[in-house]
């Protein structure tokens, strides 16, 4: 199994470029959100009883301005 097929390794790989300390609120919140996404994909794949391939490299980049929605921390 490829190392990046496991949720923890995928999340750590994605968050590493941000350079956040792992004990910060921001890191923990980003980790929580990514974990939710990965687990949701896993549940959907299990329901359909077949693998789900996701190629994030083809997705458009979006910028979310949480302050504009009143969701900033």
C-alpha cells in the first residue's frame, strides 16, 4: 500500500507546506476538516462497494474568505 493512501499520511502531507505547529488551533481545525472529507469519501466508496478515484490536480483552485461569511476564528 502506498504511504499516501492512508488518511493520516495524506493529511500530514497536505498540511506540511503550511508550516504550522501541530499543536496550534489552526492546524487542528484544518486536520479535522481534512479528516472529515477523507472519511466521507471512504464511506461513499464502501457504500458503492467499489473504489473511488479522486484526482485533485484537476480541480480549480478556490479561495475561501471565511471572514466574509462570519466564520473566521
